[in-house]
C-alpha cells in the first residue's frame, strides 16, 4: 500500500498529543477550523472523550506546535465539530443537535496565560424553511461558515443510519441572520447531491467539510467553493474516502448549447436523468451554462454568484434576492 502524501514525506507536518496536557484524555478528534489572529493562523481542533466535557485544542498552523486547550462546558462528552465565525466566536453543538452552542473566545490567551479562553455565550435554536424547529441533526460531523459569514454549512449522519435518517441528514445550510435552513442536500440525485449509503456493506458516513475557493486552478482537477468528504467504513479492509465539490457560481453564456453529455455520459438526451451516486447534470455549471439571465436569477439562492459571459442582456429585470453579479470575458450589460 502506498500513500501520497505520506506522513514521512518532506513538508508533511505531524503533531502527536503525547507531550500536551490533553494526552490520554481524549480519543476522538472532530472537524477542525482555522482562525487568523494578529496575522497568525491557528488550528482549532474539537475533542471528545465520552466522559469529560468536550474540549478544543489550539495549534499554530505554521508548525503544528501546541498552544493551549479549553473545555466546552455545555457539551458533556460531545464535540464532533467546531467553526469559528468572522468575529472570533466558536460555534459547536451536541451530537444530536437542534441548537447551536456559541462561545466567546479571548484570543489574547494564545499569547499569554489568561483566566478564561472560552466562555459560554448562548444557545441558538435552528429552524426549517418555514421557521419551525428543525428536527435533530443526528450525529453532527462538521460545520463551516461561508467567507462572508452569511451561511453556515453543517454535515450530519452516521454509518448505521436508517432510511429516514439517510434522507434527512447530509448537508444542511443555515442562514446566519435568521438561523433558518435555506438549503439541504439530496441523497443520490439532483444539483445538490451528497450521496452516502449507510449499512452493509458500504457503511457510508458523512464527515467534515471545508469552504475554499478553488476556481483559480490552484488544485488541478478540482474547482468550487464547498468541499465535503464521505467515508466508506470497511470493517475488514481499508476505508475509502470520496470528496464532493460544490460551487456557488451559476454561469450564464448566451448562444451556447448545454453540453449535457459532459455531465451525464451514461444517459441519452433529453432529460439526462440521475441515479444514486451518478454525476448530476450541472445546469448552470461550467460544462452546461444557462443561456438566459432571468432563468439564472429565478434559480439562484440567497448568496449565490451569477457569472455572466460578456454580452448584452436585454429586458426588464427585478432582483429581489441577495446575489452577486460578476462578468466573465469582458463587460456584461444588463437592460440594454
């Protein structure tokens, strides 16, 4: 078996907990986050033990050197994920979560000892699209804020979920102004497909996620802004990991046919159906852009970017959603 990269490769940093105060206390490290304070990046890692309160450990990203740790007082045994907001607050939850737990952070503690690095602030109830209490997200696995702080992405689910849980877990997107759900992934079909298959013999399990804009080509073969991984837990062999990549960009290119064959090579036009674990037709994607701005605007969600190919888009348009308009290849004129 080979690995790329391996732990022993040059440039790969490894940090053990053996020389830190948390050694022997915690057996599960959850989905971490990175926060920049005074021009230094810090890795914040949630930890669980099953009997102690959940906790976080902080490391410097430059060399993975240990800095400090603190308990999350409202989380008895649970700390599967954490996310740091733009203003430096820490968000986490219990494993079965219908609320978020928010902590104030005194980031000056990373430079000098202090009395309270983490202080509980509030509990935020989560709501569905109609403003009703959101049912528990069973086995919360990860959470990340959008760069502008307006959305929080959460992953949940486990390798032994039943069919009902499989349909309700996955990726949940929360609006941070109202804490209402604005989007939820589908399982095996559609544009927002995040497929996992729990139970024998794949034992698929949602895991962590990261928000990282890769549209500039820095990662060959990958693009998009939201990246989520899934583990298939092999009880007798080697676990496999699959990454799902999502974009917040809806592309519009007038006069260009939608090349659905690039999206669904195993099916014939029209319709191009999707089946579990197949590649969905990416309408509005780079291989299948929309042709009419009004259609893209109707399809767009709050916070989406509509990227218009340089052209003149005629007609009367009313924009009532919070969307970002950008042009590609020159000037895009709206309304003539």
